C-alpha cells in the first residue's frame, strides 16, 4: 500500500514536466514526422498521403545537398575553433593578470548581444571600401572586397561572426571548471618538475573533459540551429553559398509555403542531431573521468 502510494505521488510530481515535454518537444516531433509523409495543403486542395515523395525530392534537390555541405563546413569550423579559443581565454583570465574582471567582461560581452544586433554591426565591418575590415586591408593593398557578396568568402565571413560570439560563452564554463581544480594537484605537478604544457596536457585538460563534453553538445546544437545572422545578412546568398540546413527549412516553410517538404528536412536535421548525441553519450561519455 505504501509503495503504491509513493508511486502515485511520484507520478503526480512528474506530471507537470511530462506534460510540458510532450506538448513542446515530443508532440511537435511526432506531428512533423507524420506531416513529412503528406503533401502541403494549398487553398481548397487538402493535403494527401504521398509516402516517401518528399524524401525522394530531397535526395534529388541540389540546394539541400548544398545546404548540408555548408552546414557541415560551418560546424566543423566553428565548433573546434571556438572551443580552443574558449580554453585559451579561460586559462588567460584565470591566471594572475591585472584588470582580470575587465578582461572577463570584454570576452563575455559578445555573448549577451542579440544575434540580429551582432549581424548589423558586422554588416558595417564587412562593407566594401568603407567597412572596418576592408579599411584595414587597404593598408596592405588588398581593399575593395565584398566578403558577403562572393561565394568564396561569404560563408567564412559568417563563421568568423559565430566564433566571435560563441567563444566568450564557452569560456565561462571552462573558467568555472578551472576554478574547481584543486590547487594542491597543480602544486604537486610543479614540485615534480612539470612545466606549463605538461600540466595542461596531463592534468588540466583531462579534468576539463566533462565540461568539454557539455560544451561540445551545446556547440553542435548551436552550429545546426543558428539562422538569425544568415537571415539578417545574406538570406542564403550568393548562389546559396551561405544557406545552411535550418535556413533552408525556414525558407521552404515560410518563403515557399511548402510545410510538408520543410517537415521532411526537419526530420533529417533531428536525425543528424540524434546520431551525434548517441555518439557523444554512448562513446565519448564512457571515456571521460568524472571526479
């Protein structure tokens, strides 16, 4: 009797969270999955079951593959660079330097700015001839560059913005983890004659691995869900050079009003994130030492 009473009480305590998860997470996923097998309703023509037609269309869609390759390049560039930069920044502000608080604030400031505001600031930086970046390049005889207007540089210009904005956010987590490392461990390493790089490689980085796993999950999600600055700066141009998967989903759903095809694209995005999460928690997590 007591056990069943505890089960009922536990179930009632979990009920609000379960309802919220179902309404805002699992139900949209289920409905999106179902919708991906139907056509888009247009006017008086209702949606009908089309099976795998949306997925067949996706396989033959060159813009989808272009967006996918752009997204993979975007993720492969922003994730490691922003994490390495975050570690370097955290190590710097955790050391004995003057004005430590101001330096930390300067590193973290880009994080609190809305991405749309950041996009407008960087639009001025990247402006040809009179923008800050092009103005500096004119000193070296390399001015007159339209970084957002050339397919070769447009995506890299957006990657720089993402790294600039995200590194400070990841730095906060690394800084908190560094401050949790016992000073006695570092002092023992110093007494044993270990230098800075040996201590970093053998002690600091292994102890930071739980934080690194957490940050990597956030970085991957961020790399696949960032779309604000693309809408504000390029809208996927030039020639889909800056179109990534989430932007193409947004474009298909709200510009072309093809919600069924957008649902199929969304399921591909969810599948990619699910596979990455399974790899991180099923393989990487088992090789991390938790104190």
